[in-house]
């Protein structure tokens, strides 16, 4: 674990604003600030007992109105390989000891309403969001617990590039969809920090204020390019946008957002039981 101020520096490329900020970095918080995804796994398997512990941590996350509108699928090795083949470009899915899928789940509430002789009248956009947030919080609690136990993980939203096939492979009924997959295993290296946006961009005091966005982004791009330059051949969507000599996180993000992603997801979700009203 790096020295405490190094940790803040590693995360943001900036020093903390306050002198006593480092004092707040007790060990668990330091581990959280040092977190990074893991895409390289050793052969050691995560035991069933450890997995059960981490799942208990996941289920300890807060859930909206105590409704607990999510489900977690622990895949078997055949399903894990099938998902890895389906996605294609991410070998860490097959390499991981375990692969889980965190799902938003409205179906269970619908069954509960029926079991208790009530009408479920909340097939709404709000429920869709609540269920997705519940699933994401459970996944984050799982990730944090895994990190505390010396394990590495990586969320995999690429499962949503194949939502219909994933629902079929995992037997997800209408009203349940995969929010994210998660690889889990013992890391073979320390990975590396991905520099975050400065807190001045993300954290707003009192009211939303993005007056300095352009300037802050320029400085952020310069910091990232100094530490983690993106080589020209890795610039995104070169065929459409060419090679830029002013390339950084901002251009990368703009290019990504200029291309429609998962355009059929909304139609699938509506056909899969969500009214989104
Ligand atoms: C919801 C979500 C989905 C993600 N999907 C993928 C994915 O499909 N494949 C992958 O390799 N990484 C995926 N990631 C990992 C991000 O790329 C990673 O968190 C980001 O680059 C920052 O790196 P860091 O977490 O190591 O700081 C995902 C992360 C989140 C939160």
C-alpha cells in the first residue's frame, strides 16, 4: 500500500486540499482509494466459503425501501466460458476463478405481490432504476469486500451487448436483466491507477457549477497524458475521426459518446417485461 499522500496523488495526480485529509485515510479507506480493476488472474480458485462471505457482504448493501430488487447469478464454468466466447474480446472473463452476474430484479416483487393477493402497480421507470441501483450497490459492496480479502475483480457491462443471449443462458425471466457481470480471482499483478477527474469537476458544493470545466479538463488531459499517454494506434474510432494530436481522456470520451451504444437495449428491456412508464 503506497504512502498515504501518494495514494491521493496516485488517484487524482493532485495533492489533497486539506492538511488533515491524509489522517482520514485509515486502512480500509486507503484500500478503497487504492482500488483498481483486475484483468489478470492466477490459477488459484476462490473457495465456496470465501465466495459465500463476499456474497453476504454484497447482500449487506443498502437497498431502496428494503425491497432488495436484485439477484446475483454465480455462473458455472460452462456458462463462464460461454459468456467469454460470446463477448469475445475479454479473456479475463474465462481466466477468472469466478464469474457473477448482478441483475436488476422486478420479477421477484411481482411474484411477491401475486403470492400476497395484491396487484403490482409499479412496473415503472422508477422501479427499473431502483432495481438497477440496488444491483450496482450490491456489486460495489462485493467488490470492496473482495478487495479487502486480497482478491481482484472487474465489472463487465459487455454482458449487455448480448442481453437476450445472457438472459437465455442464465434463465433470467421477464423483469430480470443483467446490470453487470463481475470477474473475480486472485490477481497476478498490482494493476495500476486510472487517474480520476479532479474533485473540482465531480464534487459540487451547494449548487452545480461547471464554469471551469474546459480548463479543468485540459489540465486533467495533460496529467493523464503525462502518466498514461494513449498511443496513436489506440485512439478510438480512427476511421471516423482520424488521428488527433490533441488526444486525451476528453477526446476519447467525446468519440465514445459520438457512437450509439447498445441501441437495441431499450427495445429488449421493454419486450422483457419492463414498461418503463
Ligand atoms: C458498470 C461497469 C461496467 C464495466 N464494464 C467493463 C467491461 O465490460 N470490460 C472491462 O474490461 N472493464 C469494464 N469496466 C471497468 C472499467 O473500465 C474501469 O473501472 C475503469 O476503466 C476505471 O479503472 P479502475 O476501476 O481500475 O480505476 C466496467 C466498470 C463498471 C463500473
